[in-house]
C-alpha cells in the first residue's frame, strides 16, 4: 500500500474541499464519467459515438518466417475501429438514467448502467449501478474532450490497477480490463465553484459482481466493509478567490484518492482464495489564459499490494506525470498542442522496473459540430530492466464523431 503518512496527507488534502461542487463539462453526447449532464429539462436521448484510427508505427520485432527466413516487417500501418459506442439516456424530473455499451473488438460489453436521483437542485445527487470510478482528470473527461488521440500513460492504466488487474500470471484477474468502471453507489453535486464525486463500489471493475449462492457472480464471498472507496474533487479557483479577469480565464486544481481492500475473497470457481489491496492518487492543475492557451500539469501514483505470491513485497508500484500546453488557433475550429508524459513502474514478481517517456505533438480540427479530426505524432522512449530499450515513434490520425437524438 501507499505509505500511511502519504495516504493520510492526500486524503486530508482532498477532503479539505467542501462537500458541494460542479461536475466537469461533458464531451458532445458523452457524459464524462457515468454522471449525466446537469439540467432541468426532461428528455430521452439515443446516441452513437465512433472513433476510427489510422496508425503508422515503428514495430521492430526481430521475427522471421521459419521456412523462407524472410524478416517480418518492422512497421505497423493500417486502420482500426478504436471505439464504437451506443447509449440510451434520459431524465424525468429528478430521476435520470443511462445505459451504454462498447461495440468495438467484436464482443459487445456493457459500460454504463445506472439510475440517479437529484435531491437538492444540483447540490446532491445519488446514483446506483455501473459507472466510471473517481480517477485522474483525463479519465473523467468525455472522449471528445481529450486533447490527444490517446491518454497519458498513467491515465491509461490507473483504473485497472486501482481495481483488480493482477500482475500474477496465475491470478484469475490477470489482464482484467475494468473499462474505467465499477458497480456501486455514487454521490455527486454541483455549484458555481466546486465539484465532488464520492463512490463506494465492489472494486472488481465493470460487469464483475458479487453473488454468493443467490446469484453467482465473479466473486463468491466478500466480507462486509471490504469495498472500493473513491473520491474526486476539484474547484474553479478563479471564481473561488475572485480572480476574474481577462488574462487568467480558468484555474482548476483537482485530485483523486482511491482505496480498494478485500481480504480472503473466494473467487467463483469455489477454490481460489486471494487478497486485493490497492491504493492510488493523483493531483492536477489546469489553467487557461485569455481563452486561448491551456496549461495542464498532473502527477499520480499507486500500489498493488495483493501479495499473491506471499513474499511480503509490494507486487506492483507505479507513478506517472504529465505536462501539456494547448493553443486555440481558430476558436472552435483549430487547436494545436504539445504533451510530455512519463510512466514508471516496478514489478517485484519479475524483479525489475521500466520507465516510459512520451513526447506528443498534435492538431485538432473541428470541421462541424460533433466531428473531430486529430493528428498526433508521438516519440516513445522505453528503458529499464525488464524489456530493454525501445525507441518507437507513432503517427496517428483519429476521426471522432458523436450524434445524439433527443425527444
């Protein structure tokens, strides 16, 4: 787990924010974290979202055909359906709900499935079901909101490690994809200055339930109190401190803290007994100048302390960081930017570490509303004790579109 003093410091820092706030904005037609767009109008909506990639990447592999001896090509180029989504959502009075599914990859999977009720205007809303967990600012954003074709290294993996993915090859949760979501209860609210999201969940990721004899789930037995606990908080410092002027148009600090504890759970095979002990946190600062230039900084880390091999060591520890600048060239039409992000992990099972550095330049073009074309060039530098030095560059063209029909 994280050192106790550091965990307590982060938790105290986050809980120092008042328990009312504004939930961050959503991408067109895509509520950002399983929480609906705030508003008073009743509606029913049907939406689709698609993201198509063209990729050219260096892919040095050293493989050959066994009979001819021909070397495998050392590049990857072609098209992929990166994401395809379908969703239904609606609002009636204080009641709202959403069902969303992923269609890419050939096997559909349920993403969001929840009902929520707003009790006090936008200050207090309670929801139950499957939804995104509190995490980094980038995870909470909608797909169309993100500045680059892919998320930073930390944001890409932090939800899987915060939930149940295991580094052990014999664990039933090896390579589990949580889809950034979990099943449970959440409380969130809105105000002109602050936002908050609190969640209590199973801790095993999307579509993984706890059943016992009544209804068989992914986990058969789990003790009371052994759950996933998460919080995400942020505030608009410009309005909070009255620094409203024409130069600093937005200043938003934020962060999250997650804790996932399960002792001696029984897997649904009726034989495997294991522990899950996870913690993660992140802090971020986003600033916008003159409605033209956006700066972002983020740092986070976490641990996987399941001790599946019973050696008394932390199985997996990781940390990541990001520095990003985006410039609005033509308002609502064209923007460009640069991002540096790094990710470092240590794996005690395999006895080593790796560190990844990414440098990305990109352009976003919005020809019409709800259509976004992104071009990115990424330099990747990977080194360490496990996989050796890798220097692969990637060029990506991403075309995203979302359409929502409201009734």
